């Protein structure tokens, strides 16, 4: 199962995450964002994918994590948090986001993909 959030601002389902603060180490930002959006404290295990949004010049890193503590809850930016099965993921979000979560379920080599915000290229 994978963790997904429903954003308050647009109602879309996505993996939890966000932007690093200036000078913030990657793992610290990952822990902060997941905690803010879901209430869970996580520990990163491995990088599962690198995703480049070609139209907005954004590169996203996706990590497979384990839950260390906390209780699942909504946050300021999230109206809902849910554990999804692999079959549920593509029904909840566009391919550019669903693929990130599906890639994280597979322990094979780190995925490197490009997209336009919706579709993979």
C-alpha cells in the first residue's frame, strides 16, 4: 500500500511532498513535508524515482519510506490522507503522479521519467 493525500487547494490526490526550504537537507525536508501533510513521522529507506516536469523545469525526488510513528490525519494543506492499493492509485490520480507511487512499490532500479504534469513522455 502507498500513502496519498488529497490537497485542499485543488482537490487532487497526490503523493505527500513539497519544496525544500533554503538550506534544508533533503531528508529533513522529506520528513517535515510528510509530517505536515499526514501527521506521520517517516524514515527514508531509498530513492525510488526521479521525475522531471519538462514544462515547468521541476525535478521531483520520490523516496520509499517506513512509518516510524504518528497517527494519520489531515493537515493545513490536506483534506484527506489515505493508504491506497496499487490498483486504486491510477483511479485516484493522473499518470504523472500515479506512476510515482507505483514505481515506489517496486524495489528494482530507481525510475527516471519525464512528464508534462499529466502524462508521461
